[in-house]
């Protein structure tokens, strides 16, 4: 009998020592009325009081005035009495008046007759997590505002900007018809420059509108056979492919993925168009498309669809920059374009819970790897 008592006393001693040494959690024992009976070193670290300063005081002193007025402390004790446990998160007050974000669990303690004789209250300081969440929420709100502004711009671009541009192009066409052969050589040069500038402006507006419309609308998701997508893209680009004497090789069967068909078609259109555009002079483009499954570090399986070419390539240092909006590696006089095509590809990949990467070797070609989740 004495051995059992000695073992029980030893166990109680070790439990007290363990609870006392824990510093990541504030562990407080409350009487049935919510007054503080005992607490550990973690409570002193997190809340700033020593044990003597809080002994016999009501645990509500850790709550904000707003929570006290709302009756939060009493409500938590009542819930713990009735349900055995109460959980809560919110701003709590330290001894020096500063606030911390605490996650609290209050557990009711019962005697042999199942009567509540007190409570064990465990609190963890999650201020860093809360601030990170608030920061993320603020960034998401900013992103939503930015997207709203972009949508507004898209509306303006589709109406207010395009209408005057159409008039410019219409009058340029009329001048060309009426004054053909009457303009000086210098005037013809100026006229041609105006036409090229209006065409670039039209292309820029069209590309910006495309970029703004590439939103992740989950309601439009469906099963998409990428073999059919690539076939349709090849058909749309057939004239350019023939003109360049290009060869498009699909070296493996492509997967069926979940996504938005027109966005995936736009992505592959942009990638193949890029391969055709940035080909070497007098060297027919060869475009290879392959697919394989890969598992990332977290164990999630992705399809990697790679589009490779034998074109002019690019410096590896630009492998991330080329996906930035308006970023161009070459002058407008060398290669046409607005610098938005690959930004659209990046946005579409992200819309499909994936991402896109690029590899380039100057003079040898480029490869774009699209990663999309496997079904």
C-alpha cells in the first residue's frame, strides 16, 4: 500500500515538474469560480506575471475590455462546464498592456461525483501566425482590388480605347485609297509608321484583354484532352507552320486534365507561336511535345508537358523574367509582339493549380515545361 502511495506521489511530482517546465504553453489551473490557483513557467513567459501576482485573481484579467463586456470569460467557463471543454482564439492582454493572439483550451476538472471542481486552462501564443494570416488577407484584398481595376481597364480597353483606334485605322485606309501615288517619299514613310503604330496598339489592346480574361473560373472546369487541344492549335496555325516549313512532333500521348479548354488552347497556341517566331533564319523549326508524370516533394502528382524547339534560345538568366508582363528579350524591330504572351501562359498555368518553367540555351533552342495536377 505504501509502495502505491509512494509511486502516486512520485508520479504527481514528475507531472508537476513537467507542467512547470513547459514554456511554449501557458498552463493554468482555475478554481470552480475562475480564480487562478496555480500556473506554470510558460504562463509567466507568455503573460508577464509571476505566480504570486495572479494567485487568487480571476482569469478574466487576461482578456480585453471588449471581451469582458461581452462576457467572453464567463461564457467559456460555462461551455466547459456543460460540454467538458471550450476553445477560443482572440487578442489577450499581458501584464504590460501589450496584446498577443492566444489560442485557448479550457477543460473542466471533475471530482469522483462528477462535480466540476475547477478548470485546466491551456493557452498558446500564436501572434506570429495571426500577423502572417492578417498580412496574407491584406495582400489578398489588394489582389482583389487589383483584379477589379484590371477588369475595369479591360472594359475601357474594349470600348473607349478601341473606338478611336478603329477610326484611326479607318481614316488611314481612306487616305491610302485616295492619295495613293500622290504622297512624297517622306510622307509615305511617315504614313507607314503610323500604320505600324496603330497595328501595334491594336495588338497590345487585344493581348491585354486576353490577359485580363484569363481568370480561374472553376465553374467552367471540365475534362480536357490535350491531344485534341494540340490538334486544334496545329490546325489554327497550319498556314504559319507551312510557311516556316516547321515540324511539330507529339512524341507521347498527352494526358486528359481538368481545366478550361479555351485557356489551355491559348497557352499552347502561345508556346507554339513563340517557337515558330523565334526560329533561326533558314532553319526549319522543329517543335517537340512530350508528357510525363512527376511527383513533387510533398507527394503530389503532376503532368509535365514540355514544348521544346530548335530556335534561337535565350540566356538562362532570363528563365523567370520572360514570364513578366511586357518583358521582351528582343527589340520590336527584330521580332513582333507585345511581351504579354508568356505572361498569359503563366497566368493560365496558375489558374489550373500548376506552374510553368522555361529553359533556354542561346543558339540551341528553348523548352517550356507546363506542370498541371494529375487527376
